[in-house]
C-alpha cells in the first residue's frame, strides 16, 4: 500500500478496507504492507495505527521486502478447496531464520548510525540498550498484571522508541500493541503480550552482546 497515492492516500485507503472488513464478519482480513518514502520517526507507528500490518520504506531493499512478505504469508489462512481435497500442510516458519533476518536489519541500522556517530557512539548506545532493556522488560511484565494503564503505556512507549532506534521492527510493533491497548484501558491479553515481547528479546540477546563486540572492533 503506497502511503502517498493521489486522491486517496494509503492511510485513508487502509481505513476504508478495515471498515469494510468490520462490516462483513465473514470477509477475510487483507494483509497490508505500507510502502513509503517518509522514513521519519513515528511513520511506522502511524501506518500500524491505521490498520496496516507491516512497513517497508523506500528505497526498497529486497531482503526487507521479502521478510515483510514472509511475515504476511505466515498469517494468511489457505482458501478452502472447492473439490474437497486436503492441501499440503504449510511449513512452520523457521524461528532461527526469522531472528537472523531481524538481526541483519539491526546490523544495517547500526552501520548507518556508525556513519553519523562513529563506532564508539554506536557501542555506547548498544551497551546501554543491552544493559537496560532486560530490567525494563521485567518492569513491563510486572505492569502487565496491574491496572496502572498510564505507567504501562509509558513503559511500552519508551521501549518502542528504543527498539525503533536500532531497527527491531518486530519488537517495536509488539510494544506498540501494548501501548495502544494500555491507552484504551484494556487489560485483556496484556500479560501474554508482555511475555511474548520479553521472550522475543531473550532470543536476540546473545547475538546483541556479540554485536557490541563486533562494533567495538569496527574501524
């Protein structure tokens, strides 16, 4: 979905599609990937907020586009076969491959940051991120059991910004979901959502520590 189409922007088109789906409960949900040249802070959040499922910025990198398509395809249910034949079961997505893809994005983001801040600046940011995030996630876990939605929203918003800085788009999206639910005073699913976010970060943590060492030796 091109975000900046003439006459009707992609944001408005997405809202219209979601309204049509809501009006027809039997209608399958269309997977929508945002495509925009506005790679600025808050753009991804805006796309997700209007109902898009993922985000790719221009100029498009083939591996990131493929990753977005893979994520979309993994959530699409097969269309029933009118002949009644049983389809082959879909292969389960490979978690290791998914983590590897995300880390590739993070490494590219850090390389771009190194051009602006130097390797030492990136190492400082990464070290602070690796050191602080586990404790912040534990706090998010605790808050997910409470009805302190204001503090929960702030904690999720803060984590979302940290994940966005380094290109952790999956973690960013998970944080955004928690933030949105908290802003609506909704507690349903928050415990599971916080646990999922924590688990995902734990998968990435060892490689993040290695990345710190990698950039420490980066010229």
